[in-house]
C-alpha cells in the first residue's frame, strides 16, 4: 500500500505533472519504487494564511456571545442572580471599549461596538499583550486577583471587590474568561484544522491500521480532545448524566490520536523534534483527565479547580504540539 508520495529530485517537472517516488512501507521495511506518475497540481494548503480575528472585534465578540450561551456554567448562576449588564472589553489608554457584550437575565443577547464608557456597566481593560498572555496561559481566580492587584487588569467601571463577595457572580465571572481561551484556540489552530481537513478530503495520506486512516484522523482527534473540557464541566454542573470511566480516561492509547501516535505509520514523524513532545503531552493529558474523573465521581471539589487549571494548560500544550507537527505533514 502506498503510504506517502515524495517528489523525485531526479526528473524534470512541468506545471501539469510531477514525477514522484512511490514509497511503500511493508513489514517495517522501506522499499522505494521509482515511477513516473502524472499528478495534477493543486494550490498548497500549507501556504494558506491563518486569519486571526482581532481581539474584541465584531466577529470576536459575536463568537464570545455564542460561546457564552453555550456554557451553562456561565449563564445559569447569572440567571439565578437575575444578572443584566453591559460588559465592555478593551485596551488600556483607549477612550472607549473595543467591544461590548449585552447580558439580559444571564444570557448574552447582543454585542455592541463604538460605545462610550459611560454607556456600559463594566469596562475591563488591559494591554493587548496581557490579554493575549492570559488567553495563552489560562485564567484563574488567583491569576485574575494578582492582575487586578497589580493594575494589569483594570476595571474602569464596575466593582471587582464587591463582585467577588457574591458566588453567583464570582464563579461565572472567572469561567467567562475561559471562553476567551476557546475562541483564541480555535483561531490559532484554524490553519492546522484546515490543512488536516484538506488532506483528509483529498486522501493525500492513507494508512491501514486496523481500519484506521491514521494520518487523517487527526482532525477528529483534535476536536474530540477540545470537547473533553466541556464534557467535564457539564458533568460537574450536573447538566450531563455522562458516566466517565477512569480507566478509559487514563489510557492514552484508546483514543484516535493515541492510536495514531502508537501506530507504525507515525514512525515517519519520529525524527521530527515535536513528535516526542506530542507523545509526552498526550500521555499527560489523559493522566490528568483520569484524575479529574476520579475527583468528579468522589465528589472531591476542593482540588478539582486546580486539576481543571492543569487540564486547561495541558490541553493548550497538546494543540500547540499538534500544530508544530502538522508543519511536517
């Protein structure tokens, strides 16, 4: 079976066709067969630029609104508190917030732009670098407390100290910042998902590993790992009745990504610097996931938040490692 196609440096090429080597891997041995096979040229998906949506732009705020309304851990406590407000976000030194989220009885109903600070109830400001750093490294009540104390996060309107005294406001306040991570993760890795999706559609990489198309299952694998966080949060909040198995969560060879990492096909990537990082990160991801499952089942909530912070960190690392490895695909 053809596992990969490699352009031959020994033949001349034309815009209509390429001469390629068909390299087959059989029983762990590499056998190279030279053949002149015409291949139509396609625009390379690797050259497609990753379009980043600017922080707090209209599109970004719209994504935040949709993420808010899909996160019961955010809107349900606010519904109980009958929370309605206009929350502005922006950068230090600018005359008005970049974007405004309109909350009515806990639900995000609309977004606004070009609104003066006097028209919002909360106006959260930080430098662009600080916003991106928090999105990259994760939000927590502790980190936000430090950011507020050192004036890195500024409340130009709104009473931060008073908000912290009300659990119905403080917990969803922290969790709503986690939605930023989801939006930014999607944008940062959209190029990776696009490339893997194109490869899958065209069938550029194929392998037979007990029916698994190893190189192409990465697209579903990434999306499946991103969903773990939502599954955990739904279980913690009592929204989901899903029964987790600690053994299943702990095993890093049970999911599609784990099967690919440990399959013979992945050997062609073993010499790439980020493959070993990916292997270790993926194993740690499942170890932490297993720990969280046990804590959820035992009702141990004291250390659960810390484990979830660790899980957020390792999730971001996993996506970054996949992003780096995809450059060699």
